C-alpha cells in the first residue's frame, strides 16, 4: 500500500490545527461579538468533514480498504476519542455528547461522498482500460453486459464476479492478468478432446468400418 504524500501533509496540518483549536485552553473573552461567532456544532461538522475527506485519499489502495481505514481512524478514533481526551484535559471544556454527534455527521458525510466518487472513478477507469477487449469479444459480463445470457446461466450459476464485487476488490496499481487468462482459455478450447476417428468406407458412405 502506497501513501499519497500531498494528502498526508494536508491531513497532518488540519489535524494540528484542529487539536490547537479544540484541545488547548483559550480565553473566554473574545473581541468578536457573540452574534457573529460561528456555531460550535457547525465547526465540528466542517472540521471532521475535511479531516475525513483528506484522510480517505492518503492510502493508495482499494476502495474497501480506504473506506475501512477512514471509518476506523477518523470517524471512531478521532470523532469519539477527541471528545474523551478533551474532557480529561484541564482546559475548562466540558464533555458534550452533541459534539460527538456533530463529529460523526461530518465524518460520515465525507466518507460517503469519497466512497461514491471513488467507485465511479474506478468504474470509468476500468471500462476505459478494457473497452477495446470488450468490443472484440462482445458484451463483457463483468462490466454488466449480456454476453453470458445466451448460455442461459446467471451470474451465480456461471461463477462470474459482479461489477460491484470487482470494483470493491480491484487495485488500480496491480498488474492485470487478462492476457494469461485469455491464453489459457484459448489453449483449453483448442486442445484435442476426442479419441482417434474411425475409418469410414468411402464406397457405401454409410459410416461402416472397413473389415479389411
């Protein structure tokens, strides 16, 4: 699994900024009027939205792994753990369960958006990469085509992986083995599977074996 360093640097900057604003004690008196100060819950939603948005693209791996890592680290560890740490520190900041709810809303919103965009991106990239192969061999079953409908077998009966499963587990950096699989299929299709043909008499044309 590779790391996208620009996103890692941006996430580290946002994390330090959020920790400075949320965990360190600050003066209660402010020069900004209370009517112009932003809502505290809105700041929590925006902060964890951008933290989760940036963190999702740090690991260069499959969509499912990126989703699991973001939910584990940003949504659970940071979204809930930061409020627990804030309550334990002597910074005059009381524990508020609604802050946790705001953190979860912002994080889950970013995760849902990134997951949707990542899936669409992988589908377009995969179709573009194997579009020429699909044109030569007809409709591709793995891309949702109807190439396997002629045999009367559904996806479960024929053992074909669905598009959703293929996109979830597809690594865009992995080397595809389509050429080797296609060569193996062609070899198995052309391999002789019949026994030696019997000699047919060219005289009577009835397919009887010659007695001599």
